[in-house]
C-alpha cells in the first residue's frame, strides 16, 4: 500500500500545469487530498476576477491527487463544477477532495474550493476510471 501511495503522489508532483499555476498539494492520502493556490494576476479573467479555469484547475489537481493516491492510475471521466463566489488577486484558495464512492474500476469525489475566510467558492463532483496497471 505504501508503495502505491508513493507512486500516486510522485505522479502528481510531475503535473506541469499544477506547478505552472502555483498549486501546492498540502496533504494526500488515499481518497483525500488538499491543495492551495494564491491568486496571481495571471489567474484573472478580463473583468479582474479569478478565472473559472484557474479555480477548476485547483479543484482538478486535488481531485487527481485523491483518486491517484490509491496507486492505480485514475483518469477523469467527468467533472461538474458550480461556482458560488468570485475572488480576486491576492486571495488564497484551498481545495479539498473527498472520496464518496470507490469500486474496482471507478471512484466518485466531491471537491470543495474555499477562500481564506473559509467561504465556499465552488463545489465540484468528479468521476474517475481506475486502470488496472500503475
């Protein structure tokens, strides 16, 4: 089990987009992950608020970390996100992904994104397909 966790976490540290966006994983265990991102000017959209794609990317990275921490490669089949509040430059966002259901082949995860006041910014639900081989 420890080897599977190590492999899953190592894959996440190689995530070029997460590194580019400044997303940091702060906790990863099988079925759960937490990450953070400080909103920089390059994360803003044309009206000066955090781009939905940046928020989605933070949610997606913790979703991937939680689902891949079991060891087998887990690939997203579907992700749905709802946005509730806007944020802006300098805001510190955190996201948590929690496993809702796990089978041999699939996993379902709920992902919450919050601001520094612990206000809910977005909620996503994701479904992964779990491959046989690592």
